[in-house]
């Protein structure tokens, strides 16, 4: 399970003295623990991927804000954290793969207009979670359904 892999990596980071990686892994485990406490259940790999995906998105947003404010050292830290987070995410989908999956999902769902966007996202999200930026996917779907 992904959670055990993250915990194992935390122990390895402690032993090696890699404080930056250790800090990021602790943030991941804290986010997982928060979800487990709130829901009173153990998270599975799909939920861990959702948490990691959300953390990457938050860091991308932070990088954008830090760069606007001229805080390059903070932007670099966020970039480092994204690198650690991506180690636990599945391999990213290429642009062609994303476009193909969107086209197939639109055809399979029978979507014809923007009202059907939820159907398309419902088909794509389980397949793409952690492998593609869902915001960008949403924009591509809107583009295809809008025309």
C-alpha cells in the first residue's frame, strides 16, 4: 500500500538525515492522518492519490504567488516539495493520451453540451487522478463541449 511506502521512506529519510525530504513526507503523513481522523476510517491508495494530487495543486498555486511576490527561496522550496510528492504519484499522462481519453469519455457518456460535463468528469477522474492536472482536463472538456 502507498501509505506504508511513504512511512518507509520517512524512516529512510530520518536515517540519512535528509531534513527537507523528511519534512515533506511528514506533511504528507499529516494530511493522510487528518483525513483518517475526520472520517474515522483507514485511507486506501485512491484516497492517498487524491490527497497527494491536492497537495501538488496547492504547491503549484503557492509557487505562482511566491514568484509574483519575488520570494524565489519559498518558490524553490515548494518546487522541491512537488518533486517529493510526484515520487508517489503514478506516471503522468501525455497530452495525446489525455486528449484521447477525453474524446472517448465524451463519446461513452453521450455528452453533447456543457450540461453533461459532470458525466464526462465522472468517467475521467478515477482514470486520471494523480496522473493529470484535473483543472487542465476540465478546460479541455469545456473546449470540446463548447464547440
